[in-house]
């Protein structure tokens, strides 16, 4: 959950510019932001790493934010 003393947050958004903007804002804090563009990428990262929180877009392609939440909880 911590890398280099920073708490890690997973940021999932299918729009690159949004990911970059949100990550830039959050990096000014004590968080390490890991941005991914697809739910599949997010699941893969969750299998390898621990995160304090997940921030996700609600409106995405085939899997929306609520479906992603259910996948993670399952």
C-alpha cells in the first residue's frame, strides 16, 4: 500500500487527459497515483499491488464504474 513512504491510489479512467489532470492534482499530496485506462488493467494492478483507495470514472465503455466496483468486491 505504501511505496517510498507514499500511500497508493489507483485511478481508473478511460480518458487519458482526465487521468493526467486528476493524477497531477493528487500528486501534490502525499499520494502515489497509479493511473490505468481500462478495467482489465485495473484488475491486473489490483492483483499485484495493494492500494489505499480506488478512484474510478462512472461512464466508460463496456464496463462502467459500478460494474467495476462489483468486480472488485467479488
